[in-house]
């Protein structure tokens, strides 16, 4: 066994998957198993599937990589019989540990596993000390695959480790190279940082290493943007955002996590000082920035719509206790309203600490049945035509007026709805 699964077993964690390193060549592996796929045979990697097809193990031949011209893949690989030579090409010492298959007979007994581990790179000592250290020359490891800089941050945050001094220095020097990595790969690493339960530490490390300004300049601009202390005693926009990120639990939805990061992304551009510090229109500006950022990182349309919607509507809770019943019910119709509630709660706890609006909205949302929030319309365009109205742009405000009254509880039948429309917009034309 090789890589993260060995690290996780030593940390007492359940590995998400298991990787195997072997002296067997890809051809030999393909000949050994009936259900296997040579998806990366050029790099010495074969996927072996279990009988059900659900369990897939990555089997990699011991190798020595050549140069990495594209900053991701080796130009050529040379197979080797040496496990020690193989681990030198891996990223971090804590991921360079090997474990003979016999060593995982008792995965709950960490000492037996530790005694069986083969360590050619000092990974056990770094695991004990809580250090993320690149194997060999840090700059060389990051030149081979620039994404490793983000992975270093993610591992340090996830395990509560520190970055080795030389490794951190190489990251600071090479941070601009991260722009050469595909945006999808960067997006996926950032998303993992946000949803693994240690988002605040991850973004502090991104900032300290200079990577934040390279991958998310919109977030880096938050630093030093002051806020009115009566509403935000915690400090500037960056401090406020870090407090939100600290509240994200393990397994938070990707859309909520990104919205937590981006909810105040419009504040730097809208900062002004009048009688106090103001950010007029920051939700609208932030929505535009968030939408552009999602496009840059190639989020799906559904993901973009939800993230932008959370940013756009996060200030509406200020008025929630004074909304008309119809406005409140339409507010509750927002897609995945539970995420809007969760974002508002984190926003409050990262600032004033007052949860009055959240409590009110949460209680009302849970108390209202679905049929009260989305009742069947009393009238539609078909009924308006049947009543004698000509189809046209006036139909929209007519139907909205009827729905408003229905949501307010002042209408209960189609006849009452048509009477309201006639009173407000005039009777249908005669002689049609």
C-alpha cells in the first residue's frame, strides 16, 4: 500500500481508498486480473476493479519520472524495481510511506501498522511532528506539478499540521505558477478546502503563502477593508469572512461553502465613508463578481445559480420581520432556502451575534406548510382570457396582484381574484 491510505491508517482515520505500488509492470497487472482498466498505463497506472465493480484500486508500477514540461505529467517514465526510488517522485513525506499488504491485517492496531511501515523519506517523523514537508527539493516537487502547492495547504489545514519552512518558502516563490494549472483542478482543490471542516485555516495558509492573491484575487482584496464597528466588532471584511469559514462543518454543501466565502465579495468595490462606513449595493455587486468567478472556475449552471442566489439575497434578512406576508412567502420560495438560513446564521455569528431575524425566519419557514408558500393559483392566463381579457404584457402584473392577495389571505376563490383584477386593472373590453 502507498500514499494517503498509509498516512490515514497511521492517523487512525479510515482511508477513502487504497492505492498499491508494485514492481509489476502494467502488462503484468493487466494479465493478473480480469476486471482492470489501463487508464494510465503510459504512466504505469492500472485500475483494478472488484467483483461488484464498485471497489476500484489504483495500482502503480514503481517508476522514476522524467521532466514535467506541462507542470502536471511527466514527459516520460522509467520503471524501476526499487521502492525507495519510486517514493522520491511523490509529493510529501507523509504521503511517501509504504505498507506491505501483511501490515494491514489489523487496521485497528496502529502500532502493528507502524512497525510494518517502510519509510524512505522521513514521513513517520513528520507525521509525529505534524509537518507537511515536500520530498527532496521542494521547488522541484512543485515544478513537477504546480497543484501540489494547493495540496500542501489542504493537507496542513485538514490535519492541523504546519508547513515545513523550506516547503513554505518554495510555495511563496512559485505561487504565480499556480495560474498554469487548469481552473477545474484549482476549483476542486479549493472546494475540498472549504468542505473538509478546516476552511479558515486553509485560507489563512493560502494568504500566508501568496497563493490566495493568485487564485482568488477577489478574496485577497478583502484584507484591510474596514467595516462599521457597531455592526462588525470583529474587524475588517477579511476577518469577518474567516469567521464565517470557521463555522463551515465537515461535509458542508459546496454551494453553501462557496457562498460563505463570497457573500461579501462586493464590499471592497463599494466601500465608502459617509456618516459611517457604508457598502451600498454590495450584494448586487457581489452577485456579479460571484457569477464571473463561477464562470472562470467552470462551475455548472445550477451551482452558479445557487451560489449567486445566496450572495444576492443574503442582506434580505434585515427586513424579514417587516415583510408583507406575500413577500415573506416568496422569499421562502428561494431554491434550497435552508442554505440561505444557514448562511445568514453564520453571517450573524461572525458579526453582531444577534440572531433575531434568523430565529424569526427559521420559525416561520418551518411552520408554514408547502401549500401555503406555493398555493395553487386561483386564476391563470386561461381564466383571464375566458373572462374576456386580451393576452398581453398586462397579464403578468394582473396575475401577480391576484397571487399577492392570495398569499396575504384576502382571496379564496377565482371569482374573488377576477373581481380584484377588474377593480385594479379595469374590466375586460367589451365586444371581443
